[in-house]
């Protein structure tokens, strides 16, 4: 692919020395290609010193994976390869938090834990001091507020905590920061706030970053939150900035993204140049899809019957239109009814497409529908794959850290079983869930009569009295081999590779496990969309491309234009909107 039209105009702007450029880049218009070509243009025009790199920062792991894939398309000998660093905010922040934590008074090496662990550790820490945290506050509050000269400032207007008492929020933030300073425990939501604290206390850090990265490319800029924006502003005092954004793909307001940031760019950077990509390269031979996306962006109606690359599917369902906002048994029952009807309306198309070796996504608005629909497919011997494994990888991360304790294998039996289960597509061992497996002991495992449990017990039982870590990891390897060779269950290879990568290290530590997690952000979970079926939410699909896409309940999505646009721009070949007619729930 060669740059042309608006893309070439963009590269010419960079070559002419433009300091700040905003690129409005709709889905399928060559944004990823242009990011890499921008870095190449800067190097080819002698705008980088031999030791300098172009930093490409993105909000999402999905986008990072696509950028890395695009970078690999450069010829092996292209010197640009050595002058591009592609990262996401969390990974980049972690690097500087490790180096400069002492400027914040953090006395211990940083240890990343998930939100649940952070809450437990913080509560236990305060209990020793006979203190309790205010109720109803969680760690994701760190991205929503800042404390400035003792005053609490709301930074995310969509924050779920904005109605909480100010004194409670201040106390939570103070106690949490004190806890992190004394213990080194940190959760992802703290990364932005702590990095900004470093930049405020040591302005030389921002200058050092600019020295190494004189040009910063901000991918998916519309998704940045307050602290990410503060970091960008600090660096761009001396670095050049290229902003790739699309206001119609802004669907993370609940995480702190705001359209106002895009509007403020021309006021903040007075010499900002703006350009809009208008040619859909992804759909150059599919005018119906171009017309559809153009209609969504312009706010005009589109007749789905005009689709030639795809088809409108319809289904009547015995549910209430507002079932998803209800609670209790009724909501669960209606979710199941809806999911089964979605299965019936699309199974014919899905089966035919799988035989053609296509990648297929079924996109849902709500997590509970995506989860239940995946179960329905499992029940019918079709096995959906994962788009995002982050939560499961965090669970595995936690399990491996618990296994580091020098205790005999007797105490680690449930942990090892759960680690193995989480490496399976359905996150079970022969139908037994992680919750059930956590109740197992060496004795209860030995009494199991199912062949797969017998095989696992044969691996574990000879070593139950061992407290050697290397033995623990060797047992875990063999258990994974058993599942691979003797079970008919489908393996989730990205999660399995994460485990294998961790336990292959000599003298594995908790910090090593975090580094593997941060280093790879487990890209294999996101990078390659291979032929198969994926069931996920619209939010999780962002940044991904599938051959064919089914969108569940398009009428309910249509009220939010950005969500509609994202869901209708994930396909490469064809779109299958599913219209639901709600008949009412018959109790």
C-alpha cells in the first residue's frame, strides 16, 4: 500500500515541519498504516537523531497489536524499525513509575495487583491500624478525581462516585496513597495519577522523555482520560505531537474520555494543523457499507434492506424491551430467552461461514448477553473464542503469585487446578468450574473417577509433600500437557502461553509475573483474529476487525450514534444486523 490522497497530504505536512497535527481518521481509512508511515517519514527526512525514537502511544491493547503488526510489514532492513516504540499508556507509565517511585516516597518495589486484591490488601493494612475505608468506594476512583492543594477536583463527569461524600473520597485517596507508599502495592487505575505526580514534582522527567522521544503519536486520542491527557501535555511542551482521533468512536466516557478534549486542541496548540481521512480503503469495493457508515456519521437513516454485503436478520422474542435494567430471576430468565433466540436466528449463517473458514463476531451491548450467548453456543458444541482475556489473565497472575509461597503441594492443589481450568476455552475441567475446583484437596482429587481427573491426580500425587517451586512448575506443565493430549476440551492458547512464559523463568518472582503481563499485555489474546467465532461486547471489539459481524438488537444501539458506528465498522466483508421485536415477558 502506498500513501495517496489525504494520507500523502498528511505526510507532506510532517515533512514540512508541522509541530502539531490532528488527523480525523474514521475506521477503515488507513490510520494504522499512516501511524507507521509518519514515523518513517520523520526518519527519512532526518528529523530524528540516531538515539531518538518516535513514541506511538495508544489507549487500547487492540490498537497496539495492530500497530505492531503494521510495523512488521516494513522491510527487515528498514532503519525506521529501530526508531519506533509502540506502547500503551499503562505499560509506558509503569516503566517510569519503577524508576522514579522514590520521588513519590514509595519505599518498596512496585507490585501490580488487580482491583479485588488491592481492595483486600488495603482493607487488611488499615485494619491493623484499626481503621476502615468508607463504603462504596473502589480503586477505579483514582482516574476520576484529583487532590489539588487539599481540594478535591472531579475529573470525570461520568464518574459513578461523583455523588459520594467529598470527605469520604478524600480519605480514600489519602489512605490508598499512604498504603502504596509503604507497601509498593499498586493497581492499574493508579498509574496515571502517580505518573502525573512524578512529572509535577520533577519537571526534568518530562524533559528527559522529550529528549528520547522528540515526536509523540497519540493513537485513538479520543479515548484518553484526564491523567493520560496531563501526561501528554507535559511531554508536548518540548516534543512534537500527532493526534489520531475519531469523535464517532468515542465510547469510553464512563472511563473519563471527553469530547471537550478534542475541541480544546486548536486552542491549546495554536499552530495545530487538521486533516481528515475520507477514503474508506477497507470498503473500497463495498459501496453499500460506505453508504451505511457515511449515513451513521451524518446522522441520517439507512435502509438495511439495501445491504448487499450482509443481510438484516429479525426475530420476535418473548421478553420485555427493558428487561436488562431489571434485577433478579426475571432478568436472568429473559436474558437466557433472548440469547437462545439470537442463537436460532444466526446459527444457520454462522455455521455456513465457519465452514468457509471465516472470522465471525457476534457483538452485544451488554456483558450478560455476551456471556449467556457464549454459553448457549458451548451447549450446542460450538466454541466461541475470546477477544479480551484481561480478567482471566489477572486471575492466573494472582494464582501464580500465590503458588510462590514456600508450602507443600498439598496446599496448592486447588490453585494448580484453577490455573489449568483458566487455560481452557470454557474455563472448566471436565465441567467443573473454577469456583468448584477451589474447594478441592489432594484427597478429594484422588477420589474422582472421571478419567481426566485421574490423569491429573497421577501427575500431582507423587509430589504432594514437595515444597520446591521448580517441582510445582513442572507439575503445572505436565497438567497442561494432560489437558492438551488427553482431554477433548479446547485450549485457550494465549492464556496457556502466558502460564508457560511465566513458569519458564528461573527463580520466578511476583515482579517477573507482572513484567510478563505488562511487557506483552498479553498481545496474543488480541493480535491475531483467526478464523472462528467470537462473542463479545461492542466495547471489547473496538480496534478489532472480523470478516463477518452480527450486531445484536440494532434498534437499542441506534439511540447512541457512536456505539452504532463502532459496532457497524468492525467487519471487513459483511454485516448482519439483528433486529429484535419484543413481545413482552409472559411470567
